[in-house]
C-alpha cells in the first residue's frame, strides 16, 4: 500500500469539546514558533491566517509531538487528547 493509503486506514475520534492544542498567538509571533510549527507538522495541523494568526485543526493531529519539540517555551500548549480520543493507528 502507498503511504496515503496507509494513513487513510487510521481512525480518528475527535473530541468536539476540548482541543488538545493551544497556541499563544503573541508568543508564537514574537519567537518565530508559528513558522516552525507550520513547517514541521506532518499532518498540516497549523496554518497562517490572513490576519497573521496561527490556526489549529486539532482533529487532524497525528500526536507525534514534533510541534512541541520546535516551539519556544510557553508558545504552545500541547498534550495528548482525553482517553479514547485522537488518532488510532492502524498501519505502523
């Protein structure tokens, strides 16, 4: 199977009540974290909006933690989703 086919086999249980990702917009802008998390995220969870804010599509998150690894301290609040929520990996 191709990589896109393998990724499509994963299941997502979206937590409609609580995002597991929050961006401090001011700190992300002043530290360059916004550009780094956009560049490093394999799921394309982050995007720069026309007004300069970083939007977050948390339901698409692979929960790999790459964004947290490159974010300046305090610019990104990230934790695993509540129990039973988030990605359920089906293929490696």
